[in-house]
């Protein structure tokens, strides 16, 4: 997983509306949409519009957007009626973390219960 230029980055292209995607949430900094290969009845992704490779690439300057992404995830969870039963938020980071798209994204999963620890 090497460095990717924003024009080649899948999630940058989604953020720039270069790829047709049903957007569930959007503001000036973030976007939320359904995962194309859902792992649960509800599986959404929340991304920053700015290209940030992963949580590992986040420093002091990114503290604001990191909080914002979690805030958006919680809003979407509420909108998807996940508040009563709960849900899971996941950040896959790097190779061992299972990250396949090198643009920071928060997974919001719900609609069933999840095991712990993850596989
Ligand atoms: P990760 O494995 O944590 O990097 O997550 C990347 C996620 O992006 C996977 O769950 C994929 O199913 C999802 N994904 C890949 N391409 C698309 C797409 N075009 N639209 C929505 N989700 C996608
Ligand atoms: Zn990107």
C-alpha cells in the first residue's frame, strides 16, 4: 500500500463526485455513504474530503477532523436507527489492521451483534 495521489484515490474520487455514490451525509469536511460490500445489515463509511492516508498519518492538525468523523458516524447511526441496540465503529489501520483503501475512513456497522475480539 504505497502513497496514492488524490486523483488516483478511490475515496478522493467519491468525495469529488467522480464516482456515482449515494451520499447519506455531506458537509464541507466529511462525507458518509454505504459500503459497497456490506459486512452487516448497516455498513456505512465516513471519510474526510481531504486526502489523509490513514490514522497513522494524523498529527495534531488532524485532531479536529478525527473528532468530526466520529461525530458524523454517531449522527448516521442515529439516522439508521442503531441507537437502541448499539453499533460498532472501526478504523482499520495499515496492513495488520486490514486497511485496503489508503484514504482514512471510519466504518459504521450495525443491525446485528458483533463478536469480540475481532478475527
Ligand atoms: P478497509 O478495508 O478498512 O480499507 O475498508 C475499505 C472499504 O471500502 C471496504 O469495506 C470496501 O467494501 C469499501 N469500498 C471499496 N470500494 C467502494 C466503493 N466504490 N464504494 C463504497 N465502498 C467501497
Ligand atoms: Zn484520497
